[in-house]
């Protein structure tokens, strides 16, 4: 009855003058109250906001990470022409070499001015440079690493995807260009030599550049000079200098920058004085004061020569590969011979020379002839022929020359 749309007047109401006997009742409100409607509206707005933020959030979407390239390494021993010079006075020993102008320790690994790139900020570029410097300091200056006692200070700075290659290099060393411990760090044979001075002389440079929108690259080129003496000989024993030239190529993605770790994709090490007959894959076994290598070997080079001065000073001689035979040796304690294990391309052009066969006398070079001016003719484009290359060890570095086949 309460739901009826019509309602009959009462007896008191019927006494009054009412034409109709019934009256129409107002309809009952069936539905949600105003509070319920407001609550539903708030829930709908919150759900829509959450859905929008999930699709259009301000944070970068994580992209699939590219696989890390394995490290390619080159280890080149450098042998002296004669006996290795030595002295008990270390300052006098340094003063007689170009290392007298080098800085000591980490001060020689100076950071360049960091500038932001198109896709990386100043802070990210500085992080890449400082991480590369940390790797150089730990792998080239830490005494516990140089003596072969520890490798963890270097291992913790590597990208996790390179740890398998790193561990295999120390578990099963091999001269295959991928698994040489001396390609990862500097390590001497502790049974043969020890540090006579922990103030290692260093000089070099670092450069950072953007490879693509998600990758920064850092290239380092440093020369380290160590004072060594025979193991267990005491402080009165004569010490000698050992030179290591390292060129490293690092790669950093955004995860590496955030975690302060590096991808080492290229390593070139040239070290001496060493004997070419010794295996420099696992440890460096230096020739110490008064020692000399076996007679013979390729031409002399200068390990201190900067990259800008690496030029051929004589003729090329054919052996296993073309090498430069300079007219003059290095001025400090004899020059070095090189026995390359793999070619390295530091990007320096070679000057022309005259290739000859082994044992054949070298004739003087003919005067240069000016070639005739070529005519300008338009030819249809064709694919470039494959390039051939020869390697040459010049002024302490392996250089590669390419020309069309």
C-alpha cells in the first residue's frame, strides 16, 4: 500500500470540499543517495588517473639491452738490443729516461674537461671518465695486483656479462687474443721481479665521446714506467726500468653509468724489456738489470714515442709481416724490438717504404716521381674491392696499412 501511486483522503479530509476522493502521492526515490554517487565518482577518477599514469608515465621505458662484446686484446713483448741498464740510485735511473718528466701514480692519469653530449649530461660523462681512471689505477698501479696476488679490485669494475671471459682468462690463460690475463691488467712474475719503487711514473690521456644515443665510449692511452729488481735481492741490488704502454677502449651504457661499471672491449699492451722467447700471456717476466735477450729479432722501436710522432725512419723489411727498420735506436738504454702477437690499428697512417725480401740488400730509394694529372672521367659506381692490410711495428706500436686489392 505504501507503494501505491494513489492515496485515499481521510474522513476529516473528506469533510472538506474535495472533488476527488483520492490524491496522487509523490513517487518514492529509488536509487543511490548523493553520498554514494560522489563516492563512485571519486573511485572512477582514481582508477582513470592510475590507468593514465601507467601508460603515459614520465619515466623512460626500459629497452632491451644489447649484448656485451667480448674483449679483444693484443700483448706485444718488446726486447732490448743489448743489456738492460740498471742502477742502485732510482732517481738517477729515472733522470736518464724520458720518464723523468712523468707524474707519479694516479696523478699521471689526469681527467680531461668533461662536456655534455647530445644524449648524456656532464655528470654522466664525468662518471664514465672516472670509472675508466679507476680501472687504470687498479689494474696498473695497485701493488697487490702487480704482484699477481689479487684480481678482485679489477673484477668488480667490469660488466657482469664479461666476468665469464675474465675468470676463464685467469683459470685457463691462452694466447688467442681473448683470454690473456695481461690483457686485463699488468701482472709480473713474483718469482722473478719485485717493485723497487712504488712511485710508478705515468703519462697519458683519456678521451670520451658519444657512440650512439645510449652508449658512451672512453679511449685511454698511457705509458707506465716501473722500477724493478730481482725478487728477494734486497734494496742494494741494481734496479732497472720496465715500460708498459696500454691502450684501452671502454664502453658505457646507462646501466653501466648508474652502477659505475665498465665494458672493456679493446686492450693493447706493449711491454719491455722482455724476451721474445718468453710467454707474456699469463705474467710479464721482465729482463732485469744486466740481462740481455737472445740475439736476433726484428727492428728497434721507441716505446716512449707519442702517437703523433710514430713515423717510419728507414726501410721496410719483409719477415712474417712488414716491419720498419729505423736508422736510429732509442736514446735511453737501448731500443726495443717488437714481436707482435696480433695486429692493432691505432689509426695512424704509415709513410711509404720499400719492401724487400729477407737478406736482400736494401737499395737507396729512387727520387719521387710526380704522377701525371688524372683526367676527370665519370665512371659508373661499383662496389669497393676488398682491402688488404699489412702490419708494421713502428715506434713502439703496431700500425696497419690498407690499400685496395
